[in-house]
């Protein structure tokens, strides 16, 4: 048994000691899930829907508790974590409608009738990252449960606490024992076993592109189904005809929200040359007004980074000779703090190409629409992005031309539980959320009934 010490990122105080599971304990959990899944899938769709609504109600009642727990574990500001806990409730509520709407087809054929069924896969493994522990977990377990599967969830070692509490709430709400289990532990042990286990029929992984690539290769040996949500280096494109005041005022939150620990962070800020100076003047004011501090305070917009190790990784991208245009402010003393940082590098620099996963943004000039599109697409990633322009035609042309799975015009919205989410290129494989997500946790079975 391994133990993981969790420190509060804001003040480095001890929060908890969490015991990690062994490979054998992981095997036992999968066996329990397999048995529970058969019973769950045998229930009527209406009963499964009721179970998910009761789970959602239990989460709703625990929102203050979950929010406070995430503040201590992850360092997210309380305003963010309250939204995150409410989002889990909303995702469960949304997918509670799916069991009664997994409707197959009747296909016209000669000599009989042909129908399709959406059959559950069985046991689904969900491996989550540390940056949004509750929300990303719900994107996997809610539609998977709705489709009639059992779920074994492996949270990141740094941030397991809210996931463990969600598993308790599932039981308290009446979901069957073994149906939704959270398995804390090392990725090299618990996570690796879920990837290799023959009774885990599908894996949902959110994390780095490097780890996701290795996971997919191992899963392919069993032809195991995978959904991968990986890295990002998203572009925020500001054209000269945009509302420059709005674009500059909203840009800090697009990259510094969650301390930049977001694969959708608009960490490349592309500004048309003719308005570059005006934009940067407004942007500097907005960055310096961005409130970084105590995550327990409602007015705080950005808290600390998740760990000392991660803070040091981010700092490596901003050495003493880095092309820093300006910085925001951050507290001194205990905690894993890093001030919002704005760089003006060259197009080919490392900070422009690599995912930093911290509160660091690179600002680049572009000349015209074609240059903006080429620059936005000059990345191995393609997850998200924003386009600021008042020209409807340009908004349509550029949004179709940018190689990314989730784009927002004149805003920075990326994720809604009612719309699909996922990436192009090395940002991932498959889609999460949206009205079809539950179907992604099923196999389509085609059956022909002869009239003879």
C-alpha cells in the first residue's frame, strides 16, 4: 500500500493522507464492478434514470462541502469550485434523461425487419487529471452510468479527495454497491492495470498527450475502446475590427483561469498588427487588475498552482532572460504561487509551441486573415480557441478554417455539458459531453428478424 500526502496549495498545510490501492485491490474492484453492472443494466431505463437523479440530488446537497474540499485539495478559488460542484450535479441531471432515450433504429430491409440496439460496454475505466478533478470525472462517469455501464475511476494522485467523496455520495443516494468506485493510487499501478485489464471494455483518459499516446498503444493490444482528451495550445485571435476593449478585458480569464492549468487555456494570443499597441495597453491593465490570492475569498479570480513540482515546471519556461512584457501580481510566502505572466516571444520559440499549463501567455502579431489562420494552425494541438471580430463573414470563414474542436466567437466559452467537447490532431480522440455522449459508451447491435 502506498500513501500520498496532500498539502494545501495555498499555504502548504497538511490536508490528508490517502492510501493508494494495489494491483490486486484494483482487480477486486473491477470484479465487483462487473457483477454490479449486470444488475444495473437489467434495471428498467426509468429506474436507472431515477438512480442518477437521486445521485444528482445528493451532489446538490453537498455542493458547499465539495467546493470547500476542492479549495483545500486543488487551490481553486471558492467561486470556481462552487461552480464545479454544481456542474457535476448538472451533468448527472442531463444524462439522467439518457437511459430512456437510447433509441435504436428500424431500418427498411427485404424479407423481415431490421433493428438496432445500444448495448452497454460493461465496465468503463475513467482516468482523470488533477486540474479539474470533479468536473472531468463527471464527463466520464455520468454518461457511462446512464448507458448501463459500471465505472471504476482512477483520480490523479494529487487531487483524489472530491472524487472519493462523490463515490460516497453515490452510495448514500442509493446507487448499487460496486457500480461506481473510485480507486486512488499510482498511475503506474492502478491506472496501468485498468488499461491492461481484460474486463475493462473502454477507457476514458484526460491528461497529457505523451501519456495518452502510450495508453492508446497499450489499449490497442486488446482493441479496447478509448476516448482521449489531451493537451492544448489554443489561440485567441483578435482582429482589428473587434471590440478591442472587450477582447482585452476578457483575455486574462481565458488563460489565467484555474491558474492556467487548463488544456483549453488560450495560451497563444494573436493580435492583428494594426491594433497591437492599443490592445496591449488595455491588456496590461486587465492583467494587473486580475485578482490573485486567497482561494477561500469570493473575490479571488486565481489561486496557486497545484504543487511545488508543477510550479517549478512552469517557472522553467520563464527564465531571467525571458521576453516578459509585463506581469500581474501574486502573494509572497507559503503556497505555490506564480504571477500571471505575458510574454512577447518569436513565433518559433518553445513557449509558443509547448503546453506550459500555467498562467503564462505568448502574444504574437499577425498581418491579415490568412496569416492569422496559418499561425493558429501552426501547432500539433487543436483543442479550443477564440475569435474576436465584428465581421460575421470573417467569423464564419475563420471558425471553419481553424483546426480545433471547440471554438468560440467573441467569447471564451469551451465546455457546455449539452454540446460535444474534444480535440483535433494531438489534442485527443473522440468526443465527450453533448446529447450523444451516452451512445459513446455503448456498442451498436444490429438484429434482423426474418418474416419467414
